[in-house]
């Protein structure tokens, strides 16, 4: 258990009136401290892999670099049936298609838009169930209440890498014979009671976008519980072609990962321990400097931390906006991540909007602070000084 992260917050704001999302300033700013900066591993190591790709004249279609990354990634994460593909969004869609999701899906309103839009894209109806106000994750009780005759699956998200209540959700999915697909885009390398977060549910997905803890520039992965689902999905990302028989067994798409993307993943893997250590140091320094002046998500008590994000919560939207503006004035980028609450987005909430007061409240009061490997301790001190200075004003 990480005692540093097990902080209790009893505060949940209730919303009685409909709220209008206030968008962030659209102007382009050159920040002295950006929110994120992709990690760039040693260039000559990367080009060595690319030289290999040139020598092989094998650029995509299940090439040797992709196979090597699959083996090393399964080993690193301690999982089986891992399918690399072109993005986290593609990984979600492949998981939904492979598991034959139909009708409606119970999901969380507190996430990046990709979780919901990928369901909407496939013509599935979203049934938002509110989050737990302290963990930011889909509340199992609310998820259970949202299930109806047309529900085929539950799609929770391990927001900021913080694991959901996986045991409760699994029990509900079993009881109602529903598929369980976890969006673990933020949760690379996280473990619950010593077990990879990717081993829960019928499928679990990762994003390897450039801004993530581990990246392939663009890319993603699905981990399936069952081998036959893995095999079906591996044909699906190759236009539906079964490479063993040459038959076209399924509907399919081009969701493959190229050799150039796999090469980046292989170089990143070499640096991963260093990356994770550095991110955790940043995380701890933030916690030390901000202490209990702000609120933090309540972390799963048996989970490890990958320091993918540094979210802080304020008691009101007004305070949150003031800190955001003060940071901006000082050349520091922060982000109201994730805002708005997805149940407030027009095309996702038809025909009628479901109220999700905890998610809506969190979306208005949460800011993510800069967190990336190259950030210096001096930068973190500057960010925290600016947050503290803004808070002194109220
Ligand atoms: C929760 C979540 N799910 C899915 C995705 C989509 O991943 P990708 O950008 O690799 O398509 C993201 C991207 O940031 C995300 O934050």
C-alpha cells in the first residue's frame, strides 16, 4: 500500500442546478512550463532499430520488431494475449467488436472523450453511471443500478491510472452476464495486489500515445482474457483476414502497428524503469510541497502508482479557475482534465441527459499540473509556489 497516496477526502459537492461548461482559453501560449512533453529516448538507439527495419525491408504487417515488442511487453507487464495495434482508440473499438457489444453500455462520464466516442462510433448507446466522488472511478453501485435489459457490457476507466474497484465490478458483470472492458489507457504498469491491472475484465486496453508514460509515438494494445478473443481480434485489425487460413472470417479494419512505431516502443522499454522512477519522484515532490492545501483522488489501497498525471481538486470551480489563470499568467500550463463531464456532451447524452453530480462537480474543480520526465525539481517548486500564491488570494 502506498501510504503517501491513501488520502481520504470526504468532500463531494452536490449539484442542484444545471451547469454550463466554461471552456478554457483558446489562445496559443508559449508556456515556460508546459503540461506535458513526450519522452524522447536516445536517437541513435532508435535509428539502429530503423536501420534494422530498412535491412529487413519489412515496414509493417506483423514484422519482427512488432513481434519482439509483443514478447517483451507481455513479459514486462506479466500478461498474455496482448495485441499491439495502432492506437488506444482502435484498441477500444477492437475490444468492443471482438466481444460483440450490442444495445447499450454502462460507462463512466469521467474520462477522456475517446472512451465514449469509440462506443458512439460503433452505434452503441451510452448509459452513464456516476463516479465515486473520491476515487473519480465508476461507482459499482451506480453501475449496477444503470443496467437494463439492453445492456451488454460495462466499460469503466482507471482514471489517472487509479484502479477501479475491480472485484465489485467483476461481481456485477458476472451476475448480469455482461462483458467487462477496462479502459486502462492511463494505467500502464499499475498493479493491484501484485497483479497487473491489465489482467482484469474480458479485455483491457492501453494507449501508447506520445504523451503517455510509455509510448510508441502512436499506438495501443488490448489484453484479452481468452485466447480465442485474442485470435479473433488479431484478424480484425488485419482487415478481418485470418493469416493462418487466408480466409476472411470477420468484419475487419486496418488497425495494425507499423515497424517504425514498434521500434520506438522497444527503445522506450529500455528506459522504462528510469522513466517510472523519475515520474514518481516528481509525484512525491508535488505531494510534499502542496500537502493538504488541495484535495487528491483517493487511491486504490492495494495499488501501485505510475505517476501518469498529477490531478488536484479544489473546493469550488471558482478556486479552480483562479489557480488555472494564475498559472497561465506565470507561463505554467495546467489543464482541466477531464472536463466537461461526458454526460454533458450533446451527442453522447441523447435522447435525455442523465445527471452525474459527482462527475460534473469533479470536472469543474480538477486541474492537472505539469508532469513529464524532463521537468526539473526547480520547475515543480515554481508550479507549487504559483498554486500556493493563487490560493493565498482567497
Ligand atoms: C482514457 C483514455 N482512453 C482512450 C484514449 C485514446 O488513446 P489514443 O490517443 O491512443 O487513441 C485516451 C487518450 O489519451 C485516454 O485518455
